[in-house]
């Protein structure tokens, strides 16, 4: 693995974890096997983020559109999320990881929703890495919900700035991603953090998510280090 210690490190990395199903299909396995291997890749990504000095890691674990998948697959994904939370929370806490959840957690039922809230409370004081899990999340719904909050708060249209609007999003208090990684070779953002990704650097990796490891994470950060971030401005 290349030494990236001297490179500019993104403060916030977001990942669309794609390719579990194709990984399983290529091996003649059921889709749930790909999701299980994908859970192992989550652990590797967290470890890589910590070791590289990334402070925020957001993972697109379950989109609002994923509810349209077959009921058996949704049940498998929900079970894996429960299992992962129960088996990994102690270690995450010991590693100084703070867990935050964005999205409609209540759609997973009261038991998992309560466990997610308890995990957030347990890890609230940790500051080594903030792990943001996007569960039943959709970027358009996030923006619509923020607009509703603005109207309910009675904010006059002429007083609604981008800064005020951003504070109404589910990511309030979380800096916008510097780098978005999508695995599996797909080149779209699939309704993920539509507002927040306005000036993020985008990287599309051909690696399927279950195969994504520390070396791939480091390569993504190396690529990021070569980018010139202008935020819409021209170089002087």
C-alpha cells in the first residue's frame, strides 16, 4: 500500500457501496452472500478511514428505493444490519467511532430503530471517526423534508439562505463530503446526498464492494490528492 501520509486527506468520505449482488452472482451464490461479504468490506473501510485520518465516513447502506426489492432480500438486509450493529458496536465504541444515522430508521421497525438510537447515544462522545449510516435514505426526500421544516418554522422566503437550509437537512452538523466513492463501475449517484455532494470530488471504482479493501481506499485517497478543488471558481 502506498504511503499517503503526506497527501491532502479528505475530511469527509462518502461511499455508495455497490456490487454485492453481482459479486454473489459471479460465484453462483445467493444475493445475501454478497451482502454478508459486503459487511466485511464495511469493517475494512472503517479501519482504513481511521488509519488514514479521515474524520467522517458516510456509507449508503440502504436507499429509500431499496424497499422495492424482493421482500426476502429486504428481510436479509435488515437481519444483517441488526447482526452487524450487535456484533460490531462494542469494537466501534472502543475504537472511538461515533455512529450517526440519517434516513427513515423507523421503517425498519421499532426494535431496530431503538437499537440504532441507543448506539448513537452510547457513542455520542467519541471523536476519532464519525460513521454516518444512510438507512432508508433518499436525497430528494431529504431536501423535501428540509423545505417542509422551513415552511413549518415560518421562515420568510427572502430570509431562507443556503446556510439556513443546510441546517434543516438530516446532515446538519456534518460537513459536506469532500470525496464520493462509488464501487462496481456504475457512474451515477443514485439519489444520494444530492445537496451535500454539490462540490464533492467523484471517484468511480470498478471494484465490487465485497472486494473493496484498504488498498482500494488508499488508492482513492491518492487520486483525490491529485484533484484541484475550485468550488466553481477559476484559477487565478
